[in-house]
């Protein structure tokens, strides 16, 4: 059974060099690869993906590692869906409604 404690989120955060043309291309290719893997952009250098099991999370961690660019710093953070529900978001000074987990249908 899928519960808020078994569903896991992956957050990929990165700071990549973009001074040279080749670095900009590598950063762009990395972003595109994350989108192709089903990640959603939360911010320019922060991407999120819901995983339904630890096995799926491990698989996507390896896929992210495979497409890492040569330079920069990348963090992969894992947390439960229950923790995701507690994220507090602001747009300017306006607090936004709590984040909603995607419906089961949206997972596949």
C-alpha cells in the first residue's frame, strides 16, 4: 500500500558553471535530461520527482549520476511524501497553499 511514509521525493539541486559556451550547453543538457526522466522544475536549479518505492528512487539516483555534467555541484535529497506536505512556499511575501501530492493517476 502506498502511504505518505512510503512514497518518496527526490530533489536534485545544482550549481553549475555557465561562463563558457560548452558549460552552458552541459547545464542545459542536464536540465533537459532531468525533465526527460520525469522531474518537474521547482526553481531554475531545483528539480523534484515523486518515486513510489526505494527501488525506484535508487534507479533514478543512478540515472541522475549517469547524466551529471563534468563541473559544478549537484545534491540529490530524498524525503518522504509526509515531509513534502510540510513545505512552506512563498511568492514574494504571500504564503502559498500547502503543496498537494499528485494523484495516483499522475504517477504513471
